[in-house]
């Protein structure tokens, strides 16, 4: 079986969230199970061109732009579309001011057009047809629609699967985009590509893909409700028969506290002494007061309302009056970035904020904190809670989506609990969960048992990969 992954991110070369981690890990796990996976993504400037192999140039139909295609030297199945004027800008989706690039529709339509040509075997220097196109989020969602258009005129095509990593991002643009992208006017209606007057890449994929998946079983149910459906719940209920929820995994080789190259000390479930050294090193690096007994909370997240940043920031001054330290890593809306910076300035020995993305610091935070904050209002899957469990930093989460599927509250499940959960997503609920965690932390033997329980869980990709293989076979009629 030959499967093309069409996506806008792939860790470690490009990443703004969990999508990059998924594309960086899942295809390799599928290869280990006998699936021939290919990946097509934009080239944003990484990796270095010296690490790539030039394959040739190609101009997709309905475009006036030729792009270069390159493969990763150590993995010829990982392909990059190089069109510098489209992709090499210093920001994947937005400029330095947090504003979407005005030509995002053109940028990702181009990626989809190239993906369709590759999937159909029409790029002469690349292999023949794919059996299945696995498209991801709105940036890849046009491909199932484009392939459906080909089948209308009798052309054979691969099967299509669209994975929803976050329904909130819908690729909505002016109706004029449809004509600019040479797409038929006949499909621009409420049962087609129109979404409340706009042209939506994501809706096009949801309507025309052969099958749909999302990144946790709970989120697959939630998005069929009005509360979480983001205006698409009716469509998703109508297509529920082809919608599957598969819980993401993590790359447990990259996220391994016993061998993580970013950590100042290593540790494992039988010997947690290195975690205390990681905590001391993190406090020193960030200028926090070097107290081994203080309860250190960390949050690594996009700074947007969805992630509950406002809940943490509103509560922070109250928390910092206790024996608690707070660490933030992430970027997003200016109001939350500024609030985190102000907090760090007002409490320089108790709070720290790093605005931006820093992979090595993310690893050191996961290892050096005592507990991880993830009060997302909704969370399709989430990976950081699984990183935290693996690193012995019990998560404190709002019980929703993938967080509900992975974190069990110790106060309600004494035998199986691995963290702390609250609902609904309110300031009071978060406060209570943090205080409950603090009380557990003060009983060291009990806390170590909670850490060990989380660290021994299976969060790797093999389980998810097996579920995807089964889903691929169902889509292709093999089971």
C-alpha cells in the first residue's frame, strides 16, 4: 500500500503545534508496519539545502508557477516543495505581528495541486500513483476535493482520508478565492464548499473526502455537538459513519528522560534523582529562586483562548503568593504574550516567560517542572500531557477531548489515576485542581508513586499506527 501524507508541517523542520509532531512520527511507524509512506510538505528554509537532494522542477496545472521538488537525503520518501516566494518568509502561516499571510489560500492551494499531481503519478521524476492520500487539516483539505473533481470526469484516483487536528482552523477565505483557484462555481453552496458565505478549504475536505478521522475518540464525539462543532457539527453528524477517532501518540525515542540530549541530567522510573537536578538547572537558567521544595508549574502552549492561557494568567498572582513558581513557553495573541511578560517582570524570582518556540527549552521544562498545566477549553488530542506523563510531571488538565482520554484524576481513580482533571473550564476549577495537586505533592512517597504511574504508561505511536493501518484497509475495501 502506497500512502501520501499531505501536510503543512513536519517536526523537526517546521512546527507550530501537534500537527508537526504527528507528521514527524506517524509515517515512520507506518513504514515499520509495511506501509509505503510518502510525505509532501512546503520547504520553509529548513532543513539546510545541503541535507536535501534535488529531484526536478514541475508546474502544477491551474498555476503559473514552477516549483522545485527536493527529497530528504536520508529519507527519499520525504519531499519538499520549494517555491521561495510562497514559503520562505520566516513564518509558516503568519508574519512577525501574528497576522495571517494574505495569500495563504494561494500558498496552500499550490501545495494541494502539487500533491494531487504526485498522487496521480503525473510528476515524471517521482513514482507512480498512490493508493491513498492522507491529508491533514485545512492546509491539505483541498486535495480530497480536487481528486473528487477528477473522478467526476471518469478519471481513476486514489482514495482520500482527511484528518482533523483542530476544527477551529477552517481555512476560510473570501468567495473570490474560488475563481482565483480555478474551482467550479457549481460547488459553492451550503452543501458544498461554502461556509457561512466564505470559501472553506476544510469544509471542502470534510464534504468530499472518502473518510474522515480526528486525533482522539472523545474529540470525534465532541465535534458532532453544537458546543464543539465550530459551525460544522451538522455536517460531521451527517458523515459520522466515516468519522473515526484515533488517539495520537508521541515519539517516545525523542521524548525519553533517560536519554534526552537536551537534559542536564537523565532519570528513569526506577531512579528519579536526575529529575531534581533538572529542576535545579531549570530554576537557575530562568532566574527563579533555587528552592528544591517549591511547587513548579509549567505551561507550554500556543497563547490563545482555546488553550486556557487567560485562566492561568488571571489566577497567577494569587498562586504566586503561595510556594509556587510558574513557567510559560509559547507564542500567540499579543494580549497573552504581554501578560506573561508582565508577570515575569513583576515576579522575577517566581515566574518566567519565554515568548517563541524553543525545542530544547521545551524538553528541559517538561523535565524540570513538578506538574504541567493544560487547561484547554477544547483539545483535539494534545501531546504535551503525554510528554509530561512520560517525564514524571503529572498534568493538570481540563477534562476534554484527548485530555479526557489520557489523564485520569487521582482523586477519583486512586488505582489508575495519573494526574488531575477538572470541568468545566473555569478559573475556580483550575484553582481547585492546582490546590489538590499541591496537597498531593506535599506527600513525597505518594507523589513519587503518581509520577511512576504516569511514566510507565504506553504513549508511543505503534498503537495508533496499527489503528491507521486498519482504517486504510477499510477505506480501500480490504476489511
